[in-house]
C-alpha cells in the first residue's frame, strides 16, 4: 500500500501557485494578478486535468487554483487524484458556476477553498493566502449553499442518468430504451428524483437541477 506524499511545510514566501484552467485568457489574467504580488508566484499553468496532475507532481505547489470544468479530465477528478497522492495539497476550486452541486463535488474531492471567477482580485489573493495558511476559504454565500446541499439526499448514478435524459425532453419509454431498463423502472427512478429534489413535476425538477448545477445543458 502506498502512502500519500507529504508536501514540504509552507515557507515564508513567496507562495508558489499552480493555475489550472482551459481558457488561456483566464490563465494569463490570473497569472498577471498573482505575479504582481511580492508574496506569491506562479510556478505552472495547466489547460486540462491530466496536465494539472502532472504539473502538481512536478512542482508540488503551495496552492493550486483548479477550474472544475476542463476537457479530458475534470477538475473534480484531478482534485481527487492529487489529494489521494498528496495528503496536504491545498487546492482552491475556481469556477464561473455557483451551483451548490459544483461546490459540493469540489470540496468533497478535497478542495480547501472556493472562488468564483468573477470575484474581485483581492478576494482571490485572500483565498490563496488563507488556504496557504492551512485554513478553508468558503465565502458566506457559498457556505450557505453548501450547508443546504449537505442536508439534501444525494441522487444515485442511475437517477442522474435518468434526470439528464429527462432534461433532453425524452419520454419514459424513450429513456427506458436508451438505458435498456423497463419503463416501470424509469417511473420508479423519476418518482425518487422528484422526491429527493422536493418538487412535484418534471419541469420543476429541471429548474432545480439546473439551478443547483446537478445537470447542465
């Protein structure tokens, strides 16, 4: 059994930051903000989850900014892989979405903070310094959504599959055909989905699921 590596203790300065985002403009903008500060420096830039893992192993940064939605390997999967190998990796979820499902997935995978991409530069810098110091950085509004999410029953993988097909406008019969399951089983899953999302019909289920980031169109 392999034991997770332990990263070197946080030095005084500068804070070494890895940026992982599939948009070049976003990466360059973040790098400019970070490199402008004397107490932090960018050590690497990744454009997908695989590259993020490789660069993390290579540089072992103090703090990593991780976009959740990237090609090839998602940010959530990259966070989980890094945290499995490096016990005290300090990762901040960076995203344009504030759906509670995104927050939940990122933090459950091992992230220590959460920053929206349209946050003020000072908020981003505060997040980096806070997470570097060993604390979590969860803005109050995000914390409230997370607390709400923690109290909600989780959809199973099969329920998520049914929900995604419902979102494309497919009927129960079409869903049963697509998933190779009985129509009665689809109805059973649909009933569970409505119950778990605390809604009374499919339309409300779609609105809630999209708003919370459980599904995306």
